[in-house]
């Protein structure tokens, strides 16, 4: 139990010592944990996405190679058949192609064609062969100029469509890319693909494509001799789409290049999207198509800045952090309020103790004054009635001053207020004049009580025997501050009956010269001049008492 209380006390001290830093630190900690969690989630998803991207790129690359290998296999079979024939008639070639039982898309190819090797002395015979197919004025082009040893024009191309007929007669050996692939195929006796070209079937179009050539040989005087090439033209876009029928690209973008895409910007052959696609991540793989290397680029489409799980984690973390910040703020405010309440209770307890001590002190002083007044009054009274009258007036004087002190919470009391309270019965009379002058000075409670008793005795004496006892009398009370610690008050009577020089010493004189002088700690000068009584009081200007300082602290606490 004690450990729990100490732990709570330590926590409360932390809350009070760092009312803003501690909630912000907790919020920052939750935010940091959230950011790290989001980072881990994003990293995991990025690694998973990269693995999926690599797997998809590998699958598409394999599909492209399978398509090209299938076409190469058909070309090999065709080359084996055509090499056994002395001549390659159109009907025999058409039957061969139909017997291959190719699918309707020719596996992404435009078809299968035959291009025989034509020497310079065989041009007329070739043109006659083309004319015999009933295709009009088709003949070998461009014109054989003898700069090259042979021409390899398109002889047959199946399926026999209007689109494919555009290529008949075209000397493919005259174009550098096609010639390089044919020369490599002749040298290796294997199917070889060209670089990026535009097929003759496109007419004036610019759709890129490529061709795969397989050489066909025949017996010659010095061994084998090139008879021609069986080949397949491919539209790159159709070829890519046919491969994607085997391996769907899904959400990824796929591009096929004839060269390194970074080294040659014009090497793009086919793409599954139009224009530039915003890419988050790409994978490039080499694809071998008939002894030629192509570049396959598979791109992940631009993803949002954060995934759904990361966004949910971020929102949840911020909500938890905000909630904890609010809770800590409430706890901090509660701790501050508890601390303020504790200080207030301590202050109230201190006030009650001070009030108790002050009240005890005041009561004792008041009772001592009352006892002194009763004792001296009894000594000077000739009968009970005089004793009662004198005692009543003096007790009332004490009561009036006590009222002033009560109104000021027993704090400092202005000099003018004390004098006004005692001279109030005489201030508004038309028979005499009361003149009060002096600066605003405040007295301590004990000094105010003593001053009140002295003024009461002086006023009572003036009302009975002095300036206030007949019309035309004048009483002036002037005070001035002679130093920072002392105040002098002068009581002066004029216009009253002449003062008897031989008189009986009364209680008022004793009260002023003994009790008041003792309480004020300064002698009192009391002169009974013939023109009137003159009394000079010296009163200390005390520093504010502990009781008044307590009142100021309480007021300051209320303001805050």
C-alpha cells in the first residue's frame, strides 16, 4: 500500500513538474512507434511486391520464350521438308502450312512464309513464278542491282490475305537488319530473329515487329547451297499479347524492347499501356527469342503513398496518441487542481491558525484595556451613575474603533477614519467647527485602538469643558509624517471657556498619558493652556503585520 502511494506521489510530481512536456513526450513516443510500425509494414509490403514483380516478370519472360520456341520448331520442321524438294510449289507450301494445324492467331505470328534465294541470273524466272500465282504485276523489288550476291524476296506467305500480299516480291536481303539475321541463320543453321523492323505488311504504318528466319539448304556443286529461308513475321504487339494469354500481366505494365531501354530510347517494340506509365518499381529481364536477345520490362503501377494497412495503422496510432495526450492533459490538470486545492487548504489552515492567535491576542488586549478603564473609572467616580456614564462612553469608543478594524479585516486603518469615528457626533454641529487635516496614513490595529481612545477622551473633555461645550468653539486635528517611522498628531482647542489652571486630575488625563503612551511606545504631550487644550501624540508607523501579509497572500491566490 505504501509503495502504491509513493508511486502515485512520484507520478503526480512528474505531472506537476512537466505539465506540458510529459503529455507531449507520450504523444511523441506513440507517434514514433506508429511511424516505425508503418515503416515496417511498408517495407514488408515493398519486399512482397518486389518478389511478386520478379515472379511475374519471370513468368512472362518464359511465356515469350515458349511462344518463340514453338514458332522456331515449326520453322525447323518446314525447313526439313522444303530441303527435300527440288522446287517449292505454292500449293505444296500452302498444304504444308495448313497441316501444321496452327491456331487462328498463328501463336502471335503474321503467318509462315517462303523466301527463295534468287541469284542475278534467276530474276526473270522468279518474276515469272510470281506472275504465275495470278497476283497481277507483282515482281521482285527493289530492283536487283548486282551489288549483292543474292536476293531473298518474299515468295509465298500464308495465310493468303490482302495484308500478307503486300509483302510478296520484297527483297528482304536488301534491308540491313533482315540481311544480318539471315546471314547469322545461314551460318548457324538455326532460327534467328531480327532486330526491331517494320513489316512490309504494315504498308505505310510504323508498328514495329520482327522476323525469325530458318535457312533451307540444297545440294550444290561444292556441298550444300542456300535454297532460301522459311520464316515467320511477327507484329511485336500481337506477339506480346499472345504470350500474356499464357501468363496474365495482372496489374503490372509490360514493355518489350529490342535493346537496352536505357541505352536506346527508340528500341520499344510493344507495350501493354499507352504513353508513359507512372512507375513505382520495375524489373528488367533478358528474353532470348531465336538466338536474339530482347529486353522485357515489367513495371508496377504507381501505388498510393501509403498502403491501406499503413493508413489504418497511422490513423489508429494518431488516435491512440491523441487520446493518451488528452488523458495525460486531463490528469495533469487534475493534479494541478489537486495541488492548488491542497495549497488552498494549507493556506486556510494557516489563516485559521493566524486568526485564532490574532483573536486571542486582540481579546486579551481588549480585556486588558477594559479592565484598566474600569479600574481607573471606578477610582475617579463619585457615584455609580457617573461610573456607568463614563464607562459607557469609553466602551463605545472602543467599539467604534473595533468596527473600523473589522471593516479592514484587522488590517491597516487610516488615521482620518479613526478620528472621524470619534468626532462624528460633533462634526456636523453648527455651533462649533471641527477641522481635520493631514496626509493619508494607515495605522496598525493596536495603534488605531490607542488613538481612538485618546481622541475619545479629548473629545469628551472638549464637549464637557472645552471648545465643543459652547458655540463658536473650534477644534483642529492636524497630523503630519515627520519620518518614515513616525507620525505626529496635534489636537488643538480654541474658542472655548478658559481652562482652569488649578484643576483636579481626571481619568482621561491618566488614560492618555499612561495607557495610550504605553501602547504607542512614545510619550504624550498634554498641555492645558488657558486658551484651550493642546495634545501632541507621536504614533509609530509600523510595518505591516503578519496578519495583514496573510490577507495579501490570500488575495493574490484568488487572483491567480
